[in-house]
């Protein structure tokens, strides 16, 4: 066996081990899109709150008007739905472009490892909402999303773990200062997604 | 040179068998159809190589059903893990020897 052959053999083993255990078609562009949806949503939410109260300072003051909260939750839900759909469609497209099957053991593991913290978080937020504990909704959405990213990062690019850590830290900061929940939410879901998505797109997807 | 060639495992001479082992080493288990997609081989081809690895007791097979569809999962055995690592070491040694 030639040395060149052994090198290519070892390289192919390494690439196969990675491809079989990590989903590498995750789209960076969908991160950017999720960030843009979040910014647009936050802007609309800001308009609703600002027009009603003339300021954004203290979130406790909205509790007398749960209609505002219903509207905000509806916007947040729409953002989530749009982001998930874009992420799925763009990642499937990316996998097809590479000639890979997107529905494989790794993508299944990726989805189930994300789903557990996300569904827990979703239910928790619904409970907070029903109990009219609005102040911690922004922070818990950031924390649970961060946890789901760190757990999903085992099955995809390890960079996802850092995005997760940042979301968790922002979520904790938001819990400390509930009055600026929207601000942390904009930084986490808006800015961080755009930065992360751009980096990923240029690092891996091109 | 001859000494390191002796360390090569006959079972891994075929590239597909080596690839199957690589996938199973990196994952707890893998099913037949996903393995087929990943390695881009035909049913018969994959089945015969799997049979060979099974005969060496390098992999273990777990057959179940999802509804009416058979779902066969493969995992690497302890013996297979050792053999694979030994084979990789032999490859690396060969490179080192050629550099001398």
C-alpha cells in the first residue's frame, strides 16, 4: 500500500465517522432569517406596547391589560413557527444539494435532543402565561432555548454549543432585570442569531 | 515492512467493511437502510459485507420490527472495536515506517 493511499484511507474513515454521527447540513442562513424575524417581531411588539403606554420601562404595568400580552405572545409564536419552518426547509435543501438523505439517524437524534428542553420550556412558558406571571417569560424562553442548543450541539457543529451558552447567559441576565426582558430577547433571538448564522454560513455552508 | 503487514486485519481489506466499522465506532448503533444510504451501496453488497463482519463477531445484530417493516440495528462488539483500533494503528505504523 502506498503512503498516499493510507492517508486517503485514514481521511475517509475520519470523514465517515464525522458524517455518520453529526448532522452537517444545518443551514447558517436560516439562523440569519430567524434573527431578522425576531427583530421585526420585536419592533411590532415594541410599537404595540409603546402606543399603549408611551414607554417600555416597567413590564408590571402591562399586566392590567392582558390583551397586549396576548398580542405579544401571538407575535412570539409566529416568529417561532416561521423560524422553525425556515430552518427545516433550508437544512433539507442544503442536505439535498450535498446529495445526502436528510432523514437519517443523526438528524433524528438532533431533533429529539432539541425537542426535550424546547417542549419543556414551551409548556413552562404556557404555565407562566396562564398564571399571569409575565415578567419571566422572555428570560425562560432564552434559557430553555439555550439548553436545547447545548444539548443539540452533540449532533451537529460544535459551534452551536456557544450560541446555546450565550442564550442561557442572556436569559439569566433577563431574569435579573425583568423590566428589560424585551431588550435581552432582541439581543438573543435577533442579534445573536444573525451573527451566528453569518459566521456559520461563511464557515461551512459555502 | 512485513511485520506491520501481518497486523492488517483480513476482514478490513475491503473498503466497505472498513467503512461500516467506522460508522459503527462513531455511533452507538446504526440501521441497515441508513447505512446503505450513507455508504451509497446496494442491498446485496452491504448485506454480504455485514455477514462477513458478523461471522468474525465484530458486530452484533439486533432485529426488531417497526409496524410491519423490519428494522435491523447493528452495533460494534468489543472484539470488533479492538480489531478496528489495531488496524488503524497498523496503518499509522506503516506511514511512520515509510517516513524513516
